[in-house]
């Protein structure tokens, strides 16, 4: 499995990497611009991501703009249905405008920081990316 962690905060990025590295190859992007670049490269290389963990508050381009751009690229490339990347928003923002807006823009899950490893793993299992782990 291949995932992209999009996060501008170094500590949060390291934490996410630690949580995910035993399940997945992890690439890192520090803002929305890098995220789109990484996403496009992966599609062009025929090695798309299975999962993107996407922060919202980031410089240059925020996570919601990046999400819209990623869904746009998928639709332009004819990527649809189950072939679409699973996107989990991982953010400190918990207001309904951001939560509802992100789902409208095409995320599959929304985790409010601090991200709990259990929650993250549970969502990955829900998507069928990993086998469900019994606690
Ligand atoms: Mg941030």
C-alpha cells in the first residue's frame, strides 16, 4: 500500500509517518501544492496512492483546495469509483463548515487532531486498505 501524508507541521508529520509506516509506504508533502504535484506524479507513473492523509491549514494551498484539485485530476484522467484515492482529512478544525465542506468536496473520512492511531487504523480498515485489527 502507498500513502501520501500532507502536513505542514513537522511534528505532526513525523507522528503520522510513525503511525503509518508499518502499514504502508509513505510519501510526504508539506503543503497543497506539493500534494498535487506528488499525486499527479503517482498517477503518471501508474503507481497511484491508496490513501492520502490531508491537513487543512497549510501555507500556499490548503487541504480543501488540494482535495478539490485531486478529485478534478481524477475525473480528467478517467479515474472513478473504487480506483479513486481514499482521503482522510486530519485537521485541528472541527467546525461544521469544514467538516461538511470537506465531505462535499470528496473526502472519505475526517479526523480531528490530535490524530489517534486507533482511529486512523480503524478508518483504513473501513476502506479495506488493511485487515481489521482486533483490539
Ligand atoms: Mg497545518
